């Protein structure tokens, strides 16, 4: 995202079209922004969320013992605030689980009170 004064320029990642969006503060608009460049309304929702409350899914791996592979793939099951990603990675890097683990198993519940869990994305 590029930001200059009250203008934000970003690429919508809600679908592969990747529309280039421009947001300008507009107090007359009910959303508080005027948005250009979107092909559909999902772009408007994405742009406003990205400048007011940006979130991301986190994917990574954790140590696993007693399995064929040394690392178990994991991810958050809901997006978490972008500002919490580093803290989330510290938690992931400190995790060590024992085999067997079933896909979908919750390894860490309710990260930072967000309702998002860290789950296994495969059985191992
Ligand atoms: S604005 Fe709509 S069409 Fe464009 S990238 Fe976003 S979701 Fe896709």
C-alpha cells in the first residue's frame, strides 16, 4: 500500500484480477472514503478494511517429533490483526508437538482474544 496524505493506493487481493484501488478521505461518503479502480464491491470492502483494520491469515510450520517429517504445516483459521503477526510467529516458533496430529487439530486456541486458532493443515 502506498499512502500520501489522505490518498491510499493499493492492489485488491480479493480475487486474481488485482484491481488497483485509490482511496481518498471523503467525509460526505457514508464510508468516509471515495474509492476508485474497483471492478466490484468487494474491492470497496477490501480497501476500507485494509486502511482501517488490516488483517492477514498466517501460515507456517512447527516442530513435530515422532513423525516422518520434521515440520508440521499450520495456519490461523481466521485472519488476525496485521500488527499481531510478529507475536503470532513467536508463538509458532516456540511450538513443538508430538505425532500423531490430525489435520484441523487446534494447537493454540483464541490467539490474542481474536477468536482465531492455530491449526494443523495436514495429518502427520
Ligand atoms: S475489486 Fe473485485 S474484481 Fe477487482 S480485484 Fe477486487 S474482488 Fe477482484
